[in-house]
C-alpha cells in the first residue's frame, strides 16, 4: 500500500467521504487512490476558489468536514479567499495540498512555494507529511483538528513521494473533544445581570443560531425584556415559520449604532464583539455604546446551545411561544425592488430550502421578510471575501440532497467563482440561482460616499460592470445551466416556481 492509499483509507475511516478537487501533477497518486478505493465522492471544481467554497458550504449544512484537493502552493493560494470565509464561519475542512517530492524541493522548481506559510493564516492546524509510513496518521490527525469545536481548517501538505512510496499504514479514527461547557458561576453571574433589568442586548452567534439555540434565547428575552440580535455575518441561521425570529446587526455603522442606542449591557453568546466592517473617518469602530458593560456567556468554541438553556433555566424562564409570523406573503408585482423580491421569495420558497446569500448591497433588506416563509436555513458570506455564493450553494446542495438550494448572488461577486455553475450542472444539483444584475459594484459606490470621497469619471468607471453588459443567461448556458431573464416580480415568481418543480440547476438573471 502506498502513502496515498493509506491516506484515502484513513480519511474514510474518520468519516470524510466527500472530496472537492482541482488536482495537478503532484496529486496524481492521490487521484489514482481515490479511483481504486470506493467510498469517496469526488467533485471537480474548475477553480480552487470553487473547491474551498464548496467545502465551506458542505460543512455548514452537514456539520462534518469534506476534503479539498489542491495543487501545490499556488493552488492553495487561489483558494485562500474562500478559506478565509470558511475560517470566519468556523467551518471544518481538511485541505490536502500536493507539493514537490522531498528530494525535488531543494532544486527550486517553478511551482515550489512556501505552502505552509500560505496555509497558516487560515488554518488552525498545518503539517507537511514526512513519509508514506506516517501520512495515514497525519490524515487522521487533520480530521481530528477539523472536527475540533467549533470547526477548524486543517491543512495537510502532501509531497509527491510520500504519496507514491510504499509502506503506507491506515490510521483509525481519533477522538474529537467535546465542546467545552459553560462554567456554572458564569451562568449565575449573567443571570444576576439579567435580573437587574437594565437595557440588555444578547448577541447570538454560531450554533446558538440553530433552532434549539434560538428557542432558548427567545425564552430568555421573553422573560427579561432583553433584545436578541444576531451578528451581521453568520454561517447559518434557522429561519421561517415556527422558528424564533432574530434580526441581524445592520451593516452600515450609523444604522447599527441606531439599533444599539441606549443599550447598557451586551451579553455575547457564541458571538464576537460587534465591530464595523471598516473604519470610517469620524465614526466609531464598535457598534454599541462605549459605556455598555460586556459579558461573555460563551466563546465560539463553547457549547452555546447548552449555555442558553442553562441560562434560561437559571432565570426560571417559562417556555415561550414563537410570535405569530402572520400570513405568508403573496408574490409582489412590478419592478424588482429589494422588499418586493424578498416578499416574492418568501411567497414561493419550498419547505426546508437552503438560502445561500451573497446578494451584498441589494440583499440587505431581504432577511426580515422571510420569517413567515416555510422553515429554511440561511447561509451568508462571513469573511467579506466576495466570491463565496455560487460555491457555498454548491457545497450545501451536495450535503443535503433532496433540499432545494436558493442562491442569491450579486453579479459582480458572481464573476469571481462563476465556474461553480459548471459543477452544479455536472453534479445535477437542485439549485435555483438568482443573479441580481445591476451591472455595477453598488456596494463600492456606497463606500465611496461613506469614506467622504468625491468620485470622478475614472473612479465611477471602476464601479461599472457595463460596456459590455454581462449576459448571465448565456454565461449559464455555456456552463451547462439553463437560464432565463426576468424584469418584473411577476416573471421572477413564475421562474422560481417552475425551477422548484424540476430537478437540476436553473439560473434567473434579474435585471434591477
């Protein structure tokens, strides 16, 4: 058995059965091992950013890591932006990165790079395999690291000779530590704070935004009058009828500070202190009052759901009925403005859909209108590195066959990883994509104003995606995905409905 074969067996033993790949020469023995050894689903991505973004989406829905297969340091570098998003989402991923054979590396061949150095900023664990005899164990440790709460990126660099040499040994599954529990004194301390009745904001993040966490948080808020708010960017939120509603921290600084005005106490439940995406002249960086007291119920790696339940019990909070979401909205009519699009989506969305949102500026208002929709999960861009939307939807669809994935995508961001449409077609994934075609980087036009710039023609041209216009129906067709164009909410509703009744991917270019 060679090292590559032992690595594949070890990954399968550890529960990794999906590999998103864009391989090259250095990885051919690993590719051959994937061919000989049954059990691993191999999904080809035509760019490394697609591969890493798919692995992110896969973890967010399945709660288990996939492997990526990347070609040397430059291949890893091509995938770094979506690994950055995955790191911010706290997704567990096992990167397998090929490298020069150990005896060839000192010769400084063209693809030789500081692969470990490039991997470290996005990885909690990095190792270069030393021999075929140890690479199976290295793979098992990588999976253990990726599954360590709340989820981490592990990068195993695989020199070509450690894959082709004989002497590989298969490793058994390694134990994964449980999420640390909140200390009883912390629960009691925060319970006392809540009993004081001060104006309190509970910021919820991570697994606290799943259904059980939101139920416990809703109990606390109902009993104490505290407000609930999710972070601005979240890996996954349980949404829809029957789930406790929660709003997100607004993106603009002024809007966020308006939401938190008057708050005296901030309690962090699996969330970080809310800060602005960027610094702006004359504006604060923290998104809550400077004199507010901050208490940490749980850090992201701790069991936030258990802590929220214990806190609800400590304050003797009764079970609280989820507020009536009201009637489900009807499809909107007329020009596709943000609120109308959101209401149309909520009106026709199928049960247990997964929404992967990278709608950027146009989609900021969507979230609030989906509470009356059927139960669904909402995934977001988490690290601010655009180009995650298409791959995120692709990985989520592979993780959840039978659930319709709805990809909400800005046209500028979509161009970063457009190759994911080809993977959707090849894998026949049930994904409905809406590309919001405003033909400009609208978010950057807003940022020019936020920083006080006075743009002229050159600056405005750099925000313009026209001349020539992107034709998303033809782009999708070239990738094997059927598509159509909509200019009204009525057309959008018809196309959404028909796409949900069919199998495979479908793209809607919505002119806005």
